[in-house]
C-alpha cells in the first residue's frame, strides 16, 4: 500500500510533470546566464557569512555589556531596590540585600517597611505615595532594621518608574545609602560646638 500524498506533494509532482512537458522559456536564459547566476549566488553566500559573523560579534558584545551592567548594578556602593505601589520589593541588587542582612531571594516579595524601625514606617509610606502620585523624585531619612535587628540610618532616594505605554507610575526605584557615619558626625559636632 503506497502512502497517501499530501496536497503539497501532489502539487509539486504536477508542476514537475508540467515543466518536463513544456519547458520554461526561462530555461535557455538560465543556461546562458549560469556564470552570472553562480557569481550572484556566491556573492550572496559571502554576504550572508559576513552578516552571520557580524551577528555573532554583536551577540558577544551584548553578552559582555550585560555582564558589565550586572556587575555595576549588583556591586554598586548603594542598595538598589525596585518597589511596587504596594511597598513590596520586586528587585534588589546584592548590596541592598547585604545592607538589610538577608539573602536576595528571601527579600523579593517582602514589604520594604518590614525592615524599618516603627518610627520610620510613616515617613516611608508618605514618601512613596508622593513619588507614585506626583511622579516626582523624593528622598527621606529612615531608621533601617537589619534582619539581625541592628539598626542603621539610611537615606532613601526614590525615583518614579513610569510605564512606557500608559506613563503611569507603578514602581519606584529606591536607592538606599547608609548615612550612619554622617549622622554620628552631626551629633558629635553638635555637642562639641558648645565647648
């Protein structure tokens, strides 16, 4: 029993038979132009090889650029956080996770306010609401609670992250800096100015 042919295979066989019975007028032209056609195909093959090589080089450059960006992001001297409108951490660099004393995977999806001294939670929420509502940058100073319950003073610089399509602000990029030394110096200078 012979296998059943597909519509495409039937069409192809019919076309081949028709071509044998009545040769195309292009056949003579093609025969005359074999060298030209071969030359043109050779050029196209070289062009494709050059394009392929260019694509490979571009891929290598993109991978290197991605690694450079990742290194710059993860090992920056400040903590980078992406915080959604509900106050939950969506992304964080390694420095930010280290500042809070928690592994990055365990930080994703947690409320940022959970790492604040209760005195600072209201300041944080007012600051983030302002950034989300106005779409403007804002900063605040907070008492940060690390996972081991030790505290440090942090400055949180918040930047509105706008959606490209709707231009709504649904996320915040928050940059956390440890300002404990600066705070200690201010207190020290304040008490020593009176001497």
